[in-house]
C-alpha cells in the first residue's frame, strides 16, 4: 500500500497520497492526512487569494520562473528523477519552475526518516519520539534554516512487497500525487522552492522490524521576502496540458475525498484535469468535454469541482477541477475541450466575489476563454 501526503491523501492500490500545507508565523494552517489506514483529518480552508505582484490582480506582470540553478542531487538518485519530472510538467503546463532548496531537502529527509524509524505516517511528529525534527512542516523547515512564509508537505508512503526497493519510486509517487486533485494543486502551486527525499526502509534498517516500506517526501516552500509565481492575468493553466504523457489513468482514493460519500476504491474515477488562473482572479467553467482521440468515445465528466461546491474547502476561486466519472484507459490519448470565464474578484471583507469581467483580456470584455488540448495516459 502506498500513501501520499500533501493537501490530501490518495491511495492507488498499494499507493496512498496525502498532503499538508502550512502558512507563515508560528505553525500556520495545515492540511494533514493520517496514517496508511487512518482517514485524514479535515483540512483547513484554502486561504483567500492575494493580489498580483504589482498589487493589481489583473496586471499583466507574470512572475513565473523560467530558469533555475542545476540541482545538486546525485546523478542516479530518485530525488533527481522526481525533481526533473516535476519541473518538466510544471514548465510544460505553464506553472513555472521550482528551484532546489537544500534546506528543504534536509527537512524532507528528516521527516521521511522519522516516519520510517517510528513506523508512523502523515505530516506531524511527536517530540517524545526518537529522530524528531519538528512538529509540522514549518517547524522542520525552520530547524533546517529555511525562513518560510509557506511550506507545503506532500508525501507518498508505500508499503507491501518490494516497497523497500526505491528504484523508480520518486517518479511513480509524483505521478500518483498528480492524479489526485488536492495533491496536484499543491504540487502545481505558486511556491518557488522544493526539497525532496525518497527513502526506503532498507536505508533506515527497519524493513525487518516494520516491513518493507518507502517514503517519497516533497516540501514546496516560499521563503520570507520572496514573491510567489503567478501567470499573466489572461493566462489559463491546466494539468494535464498539451503534450503531457504518462499520466495516471485511475484514481482510487484521496483523503479528503473530493467526492464525499463515494468510495473511490470501489468506484474509481479517471485522471482529473486541473484548471487555474492567476491568484486574485476567479474562474468559472461553462462547458467541458473529454474524449478518446482515436475512437472519439466521450468520457462522462462529473460536475466541475470549484470553491463553491468543494465540501473540503481546499480550492481557491482561481481553481477548478474536471473529474472523469470513470477510469481512463491506459496508454491512450485523450482530447480535452474547455470553455469558461476568467474574472476579476472583489473582496467584501468575508468573501471573494466575481465582477464578471477581466480587463486584462482585451479581446473579450467578459473574460471568456477556450482551451483545447490532448494528453496521453501511462500504463
């Protein structure tokens, strides 16, 4: 069984995903997930979006990162493989690159080591346990010397036969996380830095005592004094996007469950499609379709997940998720067509409300957009 932790928890047969995010200050809000056999606690609500770098969310001042220093992970390491895949997907789909933070690496290594040696799971640590490095993601980052505004905590926890063998584990964990809505939005978030650790129970000497296991730990962060990554205000981002290959085709579990009341292990869905606009703006999907490219067979999509109907309170007004109601076929190319509006928002002191227009989109005063692209599932 594999467990992934970030803003949510996803289980794909032997794979479980979970996520945790933290804000600044003395610990911040968290989106925790419990152990491999424990449902995750309810997450904190997603924070309200902020204005653009210029103070105007409609300003056309993209802050996406286009180049980063070469990472220092060893050439054949799982960390390097995961880092390169994550950045390749972020760059292809217009979310901007992440740079390696050796301080967040230390935090990631410390948490993976703690979980394996203490036979625990999730985002938090107990100071009474050996190998304690900090209660939450912010504490662990601070202990490693990273002065954070935000730290997100995502991990994949794999157990069962062969789970102690980490070859290929980093990319597999990442594919799993990117197939779960809340996790994917966390890994595609506007942070700038990332730390990664892929660790197996053989490395900690715990295979014989606790069984074969591996932890794939991802920490995305934004340091004090740094600006987050934002696309131009007319940009609509998606994942998958044109040219994405090798995605998961089936989602069997995520915690919190993006479809409350539905057992995704019994009634799984397909690879979700994340849609996002610049933080500080709002998105509405007016129509969407998904079909197999070769056969033209349509895939039924569930009602679009947005902030308005997200029972777990994890989406922002700038985010939406399209979820196929059934698993997709492996090794198959799919065509996506989306129409919607990209709108400005006004904060009334309690809620972010759409004004219905986006002045940055000069060719359409209503902020209307269309997106058409294809992606291919993996095996």
